[in-house]
C-alpha cells in the first residue's frame, strides 16, 4: 500500500491546483493509496507511524525539504520505502534525489527506481545528509571509532559529520558515499565557502576522515548545539553511528549520487 | 534490440570523491588510524598509522608515529619507524628519524634520514597490513 502524507506547506491555498493535479496524476498512474493530511490534531510522526503500522510499504511525503528531512527521521527505523513529491521548485533534497517538482515527481515515483542508502543515527534521531553545529565557532572534540581523536588547530575551522552530504546548505560539488557503511568527518577551513570549493590552497587544508562510530563532545562546559539535516536539533555530548543500508529511497535517473 | 535493452542509468552533476583519509594542515590527530584507503597527511599526527594502501606525507606535516602501508611518499617530518610492502620515497624536504623497511627505498638529495634502512624481498615487510573491521 502506498501512503501519501501532505505536509502543511502542501496544504496552502496557493498550492490547491497543484495538489489536485498531483492526486489526479497518481490515480492515472495507478499508484494512488491512502492519503493523510497534517492537522492541528495529528502530527507528522503520528500519521506516518500509523500508516506504516497499517501496512504501508511505501511512504510518499508531499511538501518541502523540511518535510522530507523529518520523514527520514521517522521512516528510517522501519522497513519501508520513502519517496518525495516536492511542492516547491527550490527543494535541495529533490535535486539530489533527481526528482522534479510537483506533477512530474509522480512519474518518478511510478518508475519505482529504488536506492538503499546508509543513514546517520544520533540516539533515536536519524539523518540522511549531514550533522552540523549551529554555531561553527564552537569547538567540538571528535573521536572516531574509539581509535583516534581529531583536534582542530584553528578555532575558525568548521566540523561537519556527513552521510550523503550537506544537502541543506547547498554543497553541490562533494557527495560522500552513502553505501560504504561509514560517515565522513570533514574539518573545513573558514574561508572555504560553498561558492569556491575548489580553490587548491584552501582544499589542501581541509581534512577528511571516515568512521562508523563518532563521539562528539564540547571542548568546554557548554554543550554545542547541532542540527541534523537542517531540522532535528541535537546537542553534545552525543554518539553518532552509521546504520548501513537502512533506508530505501525512491530516486530519479538524474540524481546526484551513485 | 535497443527496445529490449535496459536503459543505462546516468547520474548527473556531482560525483563521489575517491575514498581516502586526509589530515589537513590545520588539524592534529592523536591515536591509531587503521584504514583501507589512501592516507594523505599535511598536518600533525601522534600515534600509529596502518593502511593497506598508500601514505603521502606533505612537506609541512609533523608526525610522531610508526607507519605501515603498501607504499609511502614522504616530504615532511616523521619520527617513527616506517614499513612498506613496496616503495618508500623520501623527497628532498623529508626529515625521517626512524628505521625504514621496504622492497625499494628512494632518497632524494637533501633528505635527512637518521635510522636504518632494510630493502629487498622480506617476508615481514611484504606482509600486506590488513585492517580488521570493528564490529
């Protein structure tokens, strides 16, 4: 059974026509299923988990990047496929997954091209893209696989924990492997912006480490606040694990990763 | 026939980078790095490095560690014993304080080496360092 979830942004008045078109197209393609809409009485987690409990094998969320990132967090522990119909044209996740906006996404869903990818886990939270500190000036102590620790020698360096990549912050050049069972720790110099990522001198200063298990602590008493995929707030101390082949995604042929 | 052949999937835009560990010049690492990837060291390292692939040490790197690899390319400062299955190459800017064991050792003019060199076919040296995966 296909389970469709319409988030708040998809229910806005200005998207009425597009929403109707999507629903008609899904019926035409023969992939219509149970549909639920977010309301003040039912939140997203409640609706998705209820749908999965009732036998949904494919969960499709209709909304924006925020909707999809939240859906990854909810769906990852369950053995179901996850698809995305972006309602807005500037969705970064849609671009990475190779899914067009609106009605065209229905065609991609109907083609049933699946990719199983790793996800990152922090406690009971899951992320597909990246875990980054909200304030890059705060110093993190990173310990990988209980074997070695990483210490930044420049206070301005930023540290990112990547699974597929920092999708939300629009990093179009670098994508980590989401099939190797490892997360990537990147220590990035401050002047390495996403607009000029290939400057050689700067690139030589960035560091890359692969690890299955990462411990994050703060260098001082105050916890460092982190954001997973731009939506899930977390803080140090925390343990980050890579869960291998945990999430089955519906992707398009123009996706940006292998 | 083209009708019945599976359409080749093409991914566009960004491609995944080759798997490797990079210690940049603004980072210090303490502990044991065990890897099955190439390792590039431009920064500081204290501990031990074991990889089944190659190690490249940049000219500004400062290392206090024993290292094992398939081959090594050294341009920086290393205090520790180096063991490679095939080659160890010391560039002119290299400063190595430790023993070298490899099938072939190349030392450029200007390189500093304080230690013993053992070359040629050597059972111990030819044993490829394997990395045990953590469960």
